[in-house]
C-alpha cells in the first residue's frame, strides 16, 4: 500500500500564494525534523526558495563594487592594494573605473581579497 503524500502545498506562482506560504512557514518554523510538520516545513521552504529565486534573482556584483566592499570588510586602504595591482595611482584609476582590470590584476586581487575570479572578470 502506497502512502499518500499531500500537505496541501503547490508550486507558488503569485504574490498571494507567496504571502500565504510565508504565514504558514512562520507558524511551523520550529517544527521537529521527521514529524509531519517538519516535513511540511522542509517542503514549504523549498517552494518558497524556488519562488524567490525566480521572482527576485540576485546577479553577480559589479567587480569594482565587490573590490570596494571587500576592502571595507578587511579595513584595507588603496595603498594596501598597491602590492597586488601596482602603483597607488593605478589602484585609484581602477576603483574610479578609469582603467580596466588586467588578467594579472584579477588573479592577484582574487588571491589578495579572496574574491572569486568569475566576479572580477565581469564587464563593468
């Protein structure tokens, strides 16, 4: 005999469904894994995640903004990147988008700032 698997959830296709799913998620948020509500929580989380990915996609950041953000996180100043890029004036030109990153700079910045190269090679 096959077990019936129906928790009353369907693919979220619109804002109304999305809001309804969020309300239900909040109600069962602390459900224990392996319980009926725990299984429902897992399923509902997947449905909400899929809807959010489709409706609110997050693209990769602008390379220069990623560099600035990482510099801020690490407390770096322009002079701190001079070793990776070259002269301090070159760092300034890059951060002001007056000079493009070279492949060598991308490699060094990726290593220095731990920024994935797929972000640094993007057009800006």
